[in-house]
C-alpha cells in the first residue's frame, strides 16, 4: 500500500496521518505479527497446508503514479 492508495474523502484520516500510522505499525512489526497469527490460526483450522505455500515476489511498476506527482 502506498500513500496514493489512501482515499482523500474527509470520512478518512488525512494522508499524512495514515502514512504515519502505517509506517509506525510496519516499524513495530504489527503487520508481521498479524500475518503470522492469521497463518497460525488457518493452519490450526486445517485451512492451509504449509507444504503448498507459495510466495509471489513479482514487481509491477506503476509509471502513471510517478507521472502524476
């Protein structure tokens, strides 16, 4: 997720606020802990087979976002 993915409506926090919180949670490892807990629960519920897990590491640059800035 990037800052450009954050809605601009007044219903949501300002982009700078959202960015600050996302950066803090990333730095503190919140996302890793949440993902780990979800994976652990899915494995305990027999919803995920660890022998079939796959990590996708492709990168698709989004040139139109760079041009808009």
